[in-house]
C-alpha cells in the first residue's frame, strides 16, 4: 500500500515537473518572440515560428511514451532550423545570402516562401508526432493497435511485396527523369549535387515522387525485421541508391539521416 502511494506521488511530481518545464518555455519564449515581432518587417513569420515551437515543446514534453532520450525529442531539434529561419527572414534586409541569390527567387518573395515552409513544417511535425504515438510502445493513441496491426498483418506483407518494387521503380525512374532534365544524365547530377538548387532555379521541377523510393525502402526493411531475416547485400545496394537520390537534392544531413534511421530502426527492432 505504501509502495503504491509512493508511486502515485512520484507520477504526480513527474507530471508537475513537465508542466513547470512547459510553462518555463512559454515564459521565456513569449516575451522574446513578442519583442522580435515588434521590430520585424514580417511579423506573421514570427507568429508561425512561435506556433511551430509551441507544438514542438508540447509534444516533446507531454506526448506519452516520450522523454528526453527518445528519437522524437532528438529529431525535433532538426525543426528548430525552421524556427530560426522564420525569425531571420522576418527581419527583412537587402541580402539573404549567396544561396538565395543563386536560386533566382525575387527578393520580395523570400518571406512568402518561408511562410509556406513554416506551415508545411508544422503540419509535417504534427503528422510525425501522431505516427510516433501510434507506434510507440508506451503510447495510448486510440487507433494505435489497429494502425500498427495493419503493417504487421500477413495480408499487408503479401501486398507489400507488390507495392515495394512498384514504389522503387517509380522513384528510380523519376530520379532518372530529373537527372536528364537538370543535368543531362545521372553522373552529371551526382557530380554537381551541391548545385541542385541552382540547376533547378529555372525549371522548378519537384522531387516529391522521390518519396516513393524512400517508402519502398522502409517497407522492405520492415518486412525484413518482421520475417526475422538479416539485412542482405541486395537491400544495402538499393538503400545506398536511395542515399544517392537524396544526396542529389543538394542536402548532406538529410541523406545521412535516411541511412542512420534504417540502422537505428533495425537495431532497436532486433536488439542487435
């Protein structure tokens, strides 16, 4: 009885500390963002940056099954770049940097594109948290069992063996198409991967279909884990192609995250 009472007191204290931490973040951020908004040329960017920060803090602190050492918390730090970017572009200026200059985007449209980025970042981050709560072992999201069970069902695994090749082929063919349009061939696109935004400045071709390839790789890895098999050279080869596809968008951290995510997921799932 005493042990139960002690545990109840501990949980109450733990929840109280979470609330105190959240209130502290608000206490520090609200005056800061308000002061920036007063001097900002684009105060709407300050507001959107604050909303994203608020959503991040709320989910990192209160989402059940999450703590400071969880993948969600650490991945959330990558979204701080959007918050900082929103504050930076809200102040305006005569020069946004060499990268923006190379894209050819008119100076007046830069804050608008940052606004769109913040809106999408908030939506994507919210979707990330919903997905995390569905599959979190400690989470209590209502459709958790049904949604997680869908990906583990035998019928889904059977269908996925058709979906995976289809997604991989779709993403790969579209990548070849983008390479042809922007650089003439794949080799040139890979060599000039850092100039992707410059090459795409006039064409404005989307890379959204690349995600078909990424999803195909992740579904393939999920099937490997569920079947208890080891990761083979065939999978590693196609995973590295996904890394190269991601790299040719002019990113460095994003393709690295793509590979690290697979390694972490496999080791956490298999315990090895």
